[in-house]
């Protein structure tokens, strides 16, 4: 048993798991922000009640639209008064309410904001479409970058764990090379020789993965307890299911790395061709 | 396997253009006891290694038990080797296993049930007269005792062929004779025995078939031969 190998696998998988949790929470935060992105569709003045209702129906029928809310000009005026607060006296200088009727639309994804905008601008009832374009574009770009980084990190850490296991098992094999040669001479098959090393590799990875799972789980619980009450505005995943999912992925990943790593490490020494020396 | 060994036009050239064997034609019958003699570098070890397919010939064919070794698949080599016992000059015992474990592990490898292992191991250890040393480790044994354990390990699987490369090289004359007695008994029970040796006294006294090698070629092959090349 190599404690260094177990410890190294533990560190690698813990990092992988924590990164997984980070991605999970980032994704969760992004989804929350996404849900707050609104497109405001301003209507032309003088539309009849039926015409306005028709626009609302047409918007609701679009599959990229999640929610439609009508904001009458009066509601808009009241909102503006609340936003202005002490400065609301400015509005008293106006002879009439200049704010138009509008629809506030929530989309299934901020990616569709520009699509919706182009579409509804062609409707005769619509005068203008406004959305926080820059924020939306940056959000989409951020999601893309985070996913790419996530894949790269998983790949690199996975490769690191694999190489460590391969190296550890290879050292074990080298230290028992004479025994392996004798086993080949007396009639041991490749699988008979391989099995103890493969079991060792899988076992070490499993121990490393189990320890990292414990760290990930209890570490996250501690983090949540300490962040939620101090910084309640930070959105964190509080449901146990996704966390357990990350842990299960880490354990399965660890065991697979142990299995393939040890098979790879020993192949050169017990592959079929190794029974006959090339001299 | 039938304990038959045949070679036809076998040549072995190692990397660096080293010709170890040249055009060897050989036929060893089932149950024979054969000495392989020759100066160092004459090809004795190479010839033995070809028999258990540790290496392959550069030219020619090797047949063991009627099987052409060139056509033997890599995956079948372990099963082929289970019927050949090999005893090395340097014993090749596993240092962290006891005498008993060194012999028992061969039976484990070939899949003999555990309950049968103990009796078979004790039987061969008795035969080679090291049963009283069964709990000791190789470094705790004398050279002669280690050689006996190596023989026990080779014969515990009841092979058809027993190969031994310089089995008495490191031993005193009395111990060397004791070892040869063991080989003779094994041969009497039907195992084909092939021994590479420099021990002139033993070869001359035993009056068995002697194949002499020199510079990779067979220079003489005599029934009841004497040591000489």
C-alpha cells in the first residue's frame, strides 16, 4: 500500500470535487441572474385594449418566452415616482404621462434576447425594445468560458490522477519484477499476474476517493453554514442532491482512474508479447 | 505433452550479430536423460531457453511435445510452460517467501486447489530432503538446500520435461552427487531430463547421453558419452 499514492489521489480528487462544486454554484448563480434578465417591449401610443391584448398573446405564444407581464403607462408612472423618491417633484412639471404601455418579458435564456428584439421590432404595435444587451452578452460569454475552463480542469486533473496511479503501480511492479518473471516461467497467465496489482491500484484510488468525498461533503457543509448567515446575498446550492452527485462522480472517476491506471502500468510487463524476450 | 524435443536447422543470432547457435538438428526422446556440455558461450543456455520459448530462433523450427513453438500463440505460452520444469543455476527463489511458499505458489499459479497443495508440496519437499526447512527463507539455507528447493519447485507440477542449467555449479562434490541422484530418480519416473553442466566427474560417471556444443554447433552426440568437446 502506498500512502503517498493514496494521499496524492486524495488531493487530486478533492481539488476536482471542489472545482465541481464551484462550477455547480457558479451555474446556479448564473441561472438566477439569467432569470432576472428582462426584455422591455414599448408599445406605440393610441393602441386599443384588444390590440394590446393581442400583442400579449403573441408574445406568450413564442417558445423562447417564459413569462409576459403587461405594465400600463399608469403603473410605469407610479414606478418611476417610487424610483425617484424625493426627486419625484420633477414629474409634476409634466402636463401628461409620457410613459408608454409596455410588456416586460422573461426569456427561457438570455441568449434569445436579440432574437426576440429583432422579431418584435417588425410588429406594427411595437415602438422600441430595450434590454441590458451588454450584461446579457457578457453573461453568455461567461457561461461559455466557465464551461470550457471546467472541461479543461477536469481533463488535466484526471490526467494527473491517472499518471500518479500509473507511476505508483509501475514502481510496485518494478520492485517485484523478479517474482513476475518466475511466475511467467512456471506457467502463470497474464491475468493471474495482473490481478493483485490491479486490485491494489483500484483499492488505493478508492481510499483516496472516499477520503476526498468526506472532505468535499463536510467542507461544503461548513462553508455553507459560515457563508449563508454572514453573506445571505450570495446564492449557494443548498440542496443535497447535486452535492451528492458531485461526490458520486468523484468516487466513480477515482475508481476508474485506479483501474485503467494500473492496467496501463502493468501492461508492458505482462502483456502477451512479454512472455517471449526479443533478443 | 510427450517429453519430446526436436530441433530442425535452428540458428539463433542475438542483437550485435552474436551467433549463439548454428544450424542445430536435435532429437531428444521421451524419458531420456541428456547432458549438454560445452565451454562457456557454446550455446547451452540458449538451447534450453528455446525449449521453453523464452526466446525464439532466428531460423529453423523447435518442436516440443509435437507442438511447433513458432505457431504457439502468446496466450498459450503459460499453459505450455506448465508442463516444463526449469531449474536455474542461481536458483531464482523468491526471497520474501518461505521454502514451503516458494514451492506452493507454483501450484497456486496453475490453479491447484488449496487443500491438495499442502500434501503435494510436502511430498516433493520430502523427496528432495528439505521438508525440515520448510518454514525458512532462502537466505537462511545453504546453496545445496536452495538448489533442492529449486528442484522441488520445478517438479511439484509433475512436468514431462525438466531442464536444468548448471545445477551443481556452486556446490561441493557430495552435494552435487545428491542433486544428481534426485534428477536420476525423477528421470526413472518418466520425466525427460536435460542438464547443461561443466561437471566432468558427474557426466563421466553417469554414462548418459552427452551432446557437446562448441561455438554454437553440435560437435558430438553420444549415448553413454563422456565429457569432452
